């Protein structure tokens, strides 16, 4: 059964927020709105603190249209992958509460194919899931450069059965929430590289997630939970196992 995490409403300022631009980061929920503003809510012991802005240049607003926006928590930065497959980064500083200027992370085009569906930032690089359920990883050469893609060994992820509604990375798993609210997980059994692999799917929660009640605005992983942020800004937590 879902637990209500009390506190300030999330992503409810009136400026539109897309469902894939709400992220967990360093004990905060980070929100990037359609004006390119970055806001953060501190989270502690199931309580949501008030939002504070990380002022700086607008994120994912100017230049080549963005295709993906993701958060690289290992390097504390937001990554913007545009329609040309270029990767641009904005560093986040939660201490001084600031968003840095965009800089280009060098490498071949990432996620620009029409069948590429999501990009996950990992400690080792950028993982791309496509419509065939394959995961390809571009490994970092250093913080500001990455190389060509290698395919992980895994069953097709979020392809068969009830259609997927949300797919995201959570620690060593890829989590799939389908349109029936079922939660399935693929456990990673090795690193994010060509020798790595994911196991077959298993049921990861007893709850029906993001179905019924106030419609969901965003669904994000949080440690051993899935957080559903509804249109009222309320946060409801579902336990993963």
C-alpha cells in the first residue's frame, strides 16, 4: 500500500513540467520546468521540504531541440541530449544553489535514432534503451568525453506483455511500470558494459502504481521506493522488493 510522504507539493508552481524531467538526486527531488528553471526539494525520512531554485542559464530551452533530459547523479549534473545526438551538461551545485553554464560532452551521436526511447546516466556512461528492448552503453573516457556504444546482454526490456508506461533505472535494476500499474524489474548481474547483462523480469511490487486516484504527473525511483507525484503535487511512495 502506498505511503503518503507529507510536505511541500512538488512540481506544482504553475509552470508546466514534463513527466520525464523530475529526478532523484543527492537527497533531493529535482524538477526542470518548461522555462528551463531548475528547482529542488530536500527529502528526509519520508518528508518533502519546500522548493528552492538553482538559478542559472535555462536548461533544455535554446539551441537544437532536446530529445532527452536526464540527471547524472554520479557527476551531479543535468545532461541534455539533443535531436542531433549531442550531449550537453549543466553542473548542479546544491551547496551554493546554482546551475552552471552548458558545456559539450564530446563523443559520437547518442540516442538520435527514431527507435531510441530512453537514456540512463550511469557511473560508467550513457545507457540507451531502444524500441527492441536492447540496451546500448556509451562508456565515459573521462568526465567530458565518451566513446562508441556496446550492447549489453539482456532479454528484451519493456517490449512484451502489457504495454509499458514508465521505464527507468533504479540502482542495479531497470524498473518497468506497465499500464495496469504492475511493477516489473530486471536485475543487473554485471557492469554497464558489453560483458554486463540483465536477468529476466520479476514482479517487484505488490502495489498497483500510478493507476486510479489523482492522475500521476511523474513517477521516479527513490532508493527502495517508487515515488508517484500526482497532479496535486502530492508524493506517494510504493515499496520495491
